[in-house]
């Protein structure tokens, strides 16, 4: 009787570091495979020419100057939230509360516009909006951080819960400030006086937002890679025990990092209210707090890499909407194509990091030994 324990039929081992050209080669193959599968699905489900569908997707994102500006604006806002989540994720603090932190920052900005719009000079009002929005986002993120540092609470559930609380707080004030009464909307705030509206650079409505987020991206890249705080974040994320051993105050690092994370989310809320929409709604964050998780993960928490991953996701979203309009399909079909492409891109990371092995047959093993 053979009592030898057989190895699994299929098993996985981690690869070493691959050259960059090999990594990008795998990603490019994955994208090509995704396009081929999407083309097949398009033909089977709709009968439309997949080449026309892809051309429409590109047109939806880059078809006019206005569409390009909207694409860049949406990319900047998504990138801003992803930058906010990155320090927390590097520390393995799973901050899923970006949505609520953006909402609280936006609510703080809207409150200043409504309460002080006609009472203080515009420069003072904008400064007040900046301070209160950043503070509101930071405080909203610091609450679960403090509980995690003090009592070891589950940050994933806590930050998710804070999203729902923030949404209801915004809904409460929307009803209080609604114009006209009974509409359930605030409408454009200070439309006549434009008090609290951020200045516009030339004819480009969104250029200021794009420039500010670009500057923030450079700052975050330097902060995460070269600063002492960035180093401490990486050490705490690697091992809290090691961090304590070398003298890092883990609790203080957690709270400080989440203050930064929430502050940047609050800044995003400020830009959405003061520069883009000039109003506040419960949906102003637009799901960016959750989409930004995917952006950060795809870029492996590199601020520079998030520029490309943000652009990719916004491009696919804008393209999917254009497909639905041009071909008379519902939005779900565009989302199907987006899902297929994302599936292949995310799947490619598995093949970059891991290798699949199959158990050799006994005959092959014996032949190998004899040889």
C-alpha cells in the first residue's frame, strides 16, 4: 500500500520580481484579450459591428473639446479621492469611507456659501470654505481612526457606516435649505452673486481643478516615497509589532494618516461644490469613494500610477454612456463591456505575481528520475 501523500493537482507559487517590460507585456496581452472577448460579446448580443462600438467609445471620451475637458475633470476628481485613500491603504487601514468624507467636505463648503455668502468678502469666504471643508473631511476620517487606535475596532465596517451617516446628514440639510420649498433640492447656490464660486482660468471651467489635483499628485508622490511619515506608514502597514519595536507610535500614526486621508477627501468635496457644481446633493460624490479603491489597487498605491488608472476608468465610463446613446442600448451593456475589460486587467495582475503549477503524473515523475 502506497502511503505517500500526493501533491495537489493544481497549486500556486509566488513569482519573484519581473522586469517591467515583462509586466507591461502581460498587461497589454490582457487588454488585447479583453477587446477580443468584448467584440465577441457585442456581436452575439447586439449584432453591431464591434469596431463601430469601440470607435463610439473613443468618441464619447474624446469626440469634442467639451468632452475632453469633462474627461479630464472627472479623472481629476477620481484621482483626488484615490490619492486620499492611498496613505491609509499603504498602512493596511481599509478606509472605505471616502464617499462620506467627500460629502462632509462638500457640506462644509456649501454651508459657508449659504450662511456667509452675502456677509463677507469673496476671498475671505473662499478661505473659510477651504479651512472648514478640509477640517470636516479630516474629522470624519479621524473618528474611525481613533476607535481603531484606541480599541481595535474594525475600520472597514466603521468607515462604511460613516458613509451612510454622512449621506443622511447631507439629506437633512438639503431639506432645510431647499429652494424652492418642497423641491428636495438646494439648486445653484449664490447664482446671482457667485459668492464662494472658485475663479475660472480663462474659458476653461475645469482647468483650476485639474491643476490643483496635479499639484496634489506630485506632493503625495514625494510624501509617500521620501518623507519620514511615508516611511512610518509603510512600516506600520508591514507589521505593527515591528513598528512598535523600532519606536514608532502606531496609534498616533494611524490617526495622523487618517487625518490626512480625510482632509484630501474634504478637499475633493470642496472642489465639487465650490468649483464644479456650486451646489450640494447626497450624490455629489458620485460613487468615487468606492471606485477610487479600484484606482488605488490597480496602480499598486503609487500616486503617479493612479493618473493612468483613473483616466482608464473614467474613459470607460464615458465611453459606455456614449455607446448606450448612439446604439440605443441601455447603460447596462456599456457596463458589461467595462466589466469584461476590468476583469482581464485585474486578472493580469495575478499572472504577474503568481505562477500556476500542475501536478506531474507518476509516469512523468518516474521517467524524470530515471533520466
